[in-house]
């Protein structure tokens, strides 16, 4: 069931009193902020709120503003991914980023490390790469699979986790195995 705006506002205020001290969210339109500006925002939060993140999440870094606008599209993507790696290393934080797969991914049941978009050098800048896989039948049944595409310093295993969801009642995780 959907909340009214008043219920959502009250719930947001209640949540902010507890988790809000440990959680910060910054939303920006595509191509309006780069990793250097994200770092500046985090520095500001550290000074103002004594907030230092353990986790930094970036939804689709390929559409962040360029670190250096004189570079080619591929160079911009590579620089962005390197800058994210540097940011998380300096913060000693977990970086979670989401990117898109290539056109070949549409016909595959399980994505692998060949299903990168834009620039394969993305793979060089991450410690682990996971895929979210879902067939049409699994989608109808409320299931998906998260698979290891690769994990540095680990032998090839390519483990998978199956997740049962019930999005109709806002439960992205009901059961996993």
C-alpha cells in the first residue's frame, strides 16, 4: 500500500532521528557532479556532522560529470572508475557502484566479465564484480540471482546466490540461498 505524503513525511522524520545520524544521501542529475565534487561533499559532511562513511554507493558512475572534459568518452569513463577506486581507498570504505552491461547481455542467462559496457578497464579498478541475473520466468516467480563475475585473489568459483522477493509488498529480500 502506498503512503500518503503526510505519512511518508512523518516516517522520514522518525527515521532521520535514528538512522539519519549514520546515513547521508546526495542526489544529483546526470552529468552534474564528478568524483572530485563527491569527495568535496564528503569532506563537508565530515567537518559539519563528523560523518565519515563506511560505504559509498554511486548509482551508474558512467553518467557522472567528467573528471577531465578534454578526454574521449572512453577516457572519461576510465578516469571516473579510477577516481572512485581512489576515493574508496582513501576513505577505507566499501564502494558499491552500479553499471550497465553490454547488448550481448540481453540474451544471456548468466552475465560474465565479458559483458561490460563502454570500457573493459572498469574491471581493472574493482576488487569484486557481481551481476544481477533474472530470466523472465524468475521475474514472474519473484526470484533473481546474484553471481560472482570475478573476485580478485580468489580461484574461479563463480558462486551464485538466489534471492526470493515480494516487491508487491516492498520486500526486496524474503529468502536467499
